């Protein structure tokens, strides 16, 4: 079937605030969606369904079984496949008027300017604090709008940053809300998340993009929306533009935007994937998974979720070497730290990069 634009966007065109003029604005827009997980995947699909002309997806990760409860545009058959590629194929099947492309590698300080250069709006669908700050700082430097979203358990946060104002200045950015990058905020692997809040925040972000492009309504500029799914409450925190482009440009020059936790990890407490492979089968090796439902290429002797990981309650054998494993090497390092603090002489190692780096 080859629908016409009038057929496909009939309900949207009926809105007098949108009409053919607004729909054409959407068709002319180019949007970059960074992250194709819980936030990014529904964001990309809804934007394409709304008639955005060009969408570029960025994600280096592959689909995991643990993703499926909230990343509903992937299926069991997609497990192990690149997210950006799978999502791109899905969108092409249902959005004939959207040109979709993808980059199947991480966004970094080295390629961020290239990726944002020729787009109208950048949407943050990531779960990485360093990458959120990277996107923010790059958008400030290049004067690009950024639609921000983040999650913590049952709470969600949405804002539209760096919008040009009537006087030529720019609205608040991420550093006006959170000046410094926190290093002690647990990720969703550790704290968990409810799939409904993920969808709610994603559609809030889509709503911001549509308002920016069509010029209707009031975007969340100079404010941060905080939504709590358990109480169905929301509040808007007012933000004042304080951290200006010159300061952020200086920050960008010295900041690596690598995960602060990874930067501070003790190399002597880690084991590379190739070295772990060589030790598999050693009777004096005990592997402990610190996350439930990990897709593991080897057997583990114990599974103790990091949220319940109490070093004092673990029986240890000082003749053994213990290896902690998780998805990306962050929670396993936390477990390693706890065991080393309790038993300094115990041989404990964290799998560098987690299962994601184990080939």
C-alpha cells in the first residue's frame, strides 16, 4: 500500500494549528535522535509517524532481552542486533515520507560536531550523564536546540534547552539546571525503571520537538518539567540562563566526557575479557554476576544483584580469585570495591567493560 500524505496525516492535518503549513514544516525538518533505547526508540518512531522529513539515529548498542519490557519497538528476534539498524528498518516500514539513516557507533567528543552540524533539533535519548553533558555543551557551542529527557526510577525530567530568544540571547541549558556532572547517580541497571514512565517522558520529548518545529504552544524553555508516575504529579522548575557559551567552550576543551566512574577505576582491580577467557575452567576462579538476567557466554557460580550486594554476608575463600561481572563494568566495579574494602587481601577483579565488551 502507498498512502498519500493526506491519508497518512489526516488527523493531524485536521488540526487548524497544524494544517498543511505545519505539516510541511515537519516534512522539511531534520532531527537527530541520540540513543535508541527506552527513550530514543519511541521518540524516533513517533517523530517519523508525525511526518518529520529526515531522522538520523545514533546508537552503538545491541538489543538485549532485558531491554524489551520498555523498548517496545524491538522483538525477541532482534536480540543481539544493532539497535539503530533495527529501529531504522522498523521506521522505514511505517513512515514512507521519512528519510531515516543511522550511525552504529558511539557519539563522542570527536564526532559530535559532525553529527549535529546539519540538523535542526537534537533529541537526547541517552542514559549516560557524560553524553548528556557532551550533547548540551556541543549544542550550546553550535547554537542548536536540544530536547532533554532523563529518568530516575519513577521520576522523569524533560526540558528544551538552548532556544534563541526574542532579544537574540539563548535560553537555559543543562548546566543552568545541573552545573556539575554528578558521579553518584545509579543507572537503570542498578535502580530499575517502570516501562510506563519511560514512554511518558519519551512522548513529552516528542511533544517538545513538534512544538518547536510548528511554532505552536509553549516549549519547556527556561524550565525543567519533573513528573512523578506514582503520584501522577508534575512540577516545573524555573531556570535562569547563567552558564554562557564562552564558559562552556572552555569546559569543552578540557572535558573528556568519559564516564567519571570508569576514569576512577583501579586498573589493578580489573580483568580484560581476553584474560578472563584464558582463565575459564580454573577451579580457583569464582565468577559472580551482580545483575539479574544477564545474557552470559559462560557459567557463573553466583548471582548477587548489586542492590543486595553485602560483602559481609558473602562467604569467601582466600585461595580463590573472584571476578565480578555486569553489563558494562560499572556495577561490577562497585561490587569489587565493596569486597576489597571488607577483605583487602582477597583477590577480586571486575570484568573491564562488562559483558558488552566480551566478544
